C-alpha cells in the first residue's frame, strides 16, 4: 500500500482592502495599470515577508472573499487580480515563471464575504508529488 504524503502548502493573504480588479469592471487600461501594479507589489511584499521558499513548480488556487456589498459572486471574474498576484510571486523569486512548466492554476474559489474584500492565494509545492499524482490535479485529457 502506497502512502501519499501531503505536499507543503502555504497560505498567502493579501491585506483586506487591497484594490482588486474584476473582469466585469471594464476599466480603461490607464486606470487598470496602477491597480495591477499595486496588487503585484502587495503580493511581492507579502510573499517576501512570509519567507516563502523558492519553488520550481506549484499549484495555486485563489480564494476571493468579496466585499459584503457585492451581490453577484463569480470567483473567476477576479482572475485579473489573481494573475497580478502570481506575477508578484514571480517578482519575489518564489516561482521562476508563471508559464505552464512552473505553474498549475491559478484556480478560483469563493470564500465568505468580508468587509473590504480580500484575495488569498494557496500555493502547493508540486515537486513533492509524484508525476502520476500531479496528473490528478489536471483535467482529464481528450479521450479521442
């Protein structure tokens, strides 16, 4: 019988009230750029402060805790915020790149609403998983 060991996972919570980008906002690029930069820098600083190790491959899912005023809650709509946060992880040296060789995800999850909203990244070290176990995290291939 093979025993599976749970790989190391880290929780990286950006501060509450960090301005987040929703894909439905349809912001002009000039207004969007400073928000992306702020999320990226916040993720960089949070990751550095948390002393996350350098990883070669990781699975990331993000939990969006929408503001209590938000009525419609589609977690995938916050993917621009998650992308900027993952770029911050790359800037911090946690991942060498955010391409498919180093990153699986980021996958969205919906958390409980909180006043001010919050983005939380869950980062799992994929190098600790055997290749056949990592495959379980991927969608099944095309059967044809």
